[in-house]
C-alpha cells in the first residue's frame, strides 16, 4: 500500500511537472528567442543527466544500430519540442498543451495503421471524440479561430512525440532511461544550435536572474524531475493508472495559462478539454484491456 501511494504521488507529480512547460513564456517576455530557450533547457538537463551517469559509472558506449536509433529519437524530440514551444507564441499555451495530449490517440492510430494492431470500437470512438475536442479548442468565443499555424504546430508536436514513443517501444534498445536521455538531450541541445544558425537567430544568454531561474526550472522540473517520477510511478502504480493520471499535465498547463498569463477560458473550451481527456482515457483503458 505504501508503494502504491508513492506511485500515485509520483504519477501526479510527473504530470504536474510536465504541465509547467508553458512557463517558457516568462523567457519570451524577457526577450529570449525559441532556440535559446530550448538550448539552455536541454543543455542544462543534459549536464545533470551526465553527472548522474558519472556517479552511476554507466558506460556511454553504443553500437552503430543503437546510435542510429538514438539519432532518430533525438530528431523526433527536437521537432516535437520546437513546434510546441513555437506554438506558445501563437495561441494560448494551455490550449496548446491540451491539444498536445492527443499524442496517445495518434500513437494508437499509428500502431493500427502501420503495425496492424486490432482496431477496437473504443479506439474509433476516442479518435472521434478527440477530433471534436480539438475542433472546440480551435475557436474563440466570437467564432474566429486561433492561429491556424499554431494549431498545426501543436498537432505536428503531438505526432512526432507519438512517433518517438513508438520508436522507443519497438526498437531493441537495451539501456537505461538515463543513457537514452543523455543522447536525446545532447541531440536536442545541438539541434537548437543548428536551428539558431539556420534561422539567423543568435543564441543569447538569459538576460536576468529571473530568466536563469526559469531556464533552470524548465531543465529540472518538466525534464529531469518528471522523468524520475514517471519511472517510479510506472514501477509502483502501473502504466495504465499512470497514463490516466497524466491528464493532470494539460490541466496544469491550462491553470497556468488562465491564472498566470490571463489566457481566455470558457465553457466551450472546458468542454473541448473534457472531450480530449476522455478520449485519451478511453484509449489507455482500451490498450490495458487488450493486454490483460
């Protein structure tokens, strides 16, 4: 019972930590561009993971096949994080984070189409509910849409993250999560250096102590802390309830958007959020039922 309680707290903590990503808007307000924010976020997180691996005395050696798989994971995570953080500049971050949470549904759809997993009625219904939910989240109360580019970017972020999960699941990687994240975080930091060069945006130091605080927060809380707590949640509570409690991630982002950044909220948006979260819960339960 004590371990199960620890698992519940860790699952809640991981979801809440992940949901604080919209706090990146504080850095945008300080004048930092997107590649700079992501470079410092992933760079600092990479340093922390490297120190942990040093104390664990874990080897960094990988085979050629593992290197190619880790490279693919790095590219997918760069795309997912960059598109998500860009969308925060184009639409309410809470709504963006809720639409991002459709990634379990995209994962189920990809597994059905590509890997021929059995398509259940519950999965079809969840996809339909999520589409309706996303549609409701795409419109303002006056009938106008949020930034179409922002919506597309969030959907791309969800899709690439779904691919990331599938590659991790289907690849023959036999290494710790720390070692996987060591390479993925390195690719993400390096990728944002290239992004800055290609886009003509200079990498800039955080301009104030407050900016350094928020960069450190993004490196530690939604990355390292969430990763560690997710491992314990899955171990002590199980993957299905952990995934369901993951619904607290977009709820946290919505609360941050409304109460910290004064983003709009209405009954229509509430209904859209409920539909998306219900759809994801149905997918998780359907998968658990098939595996039982």
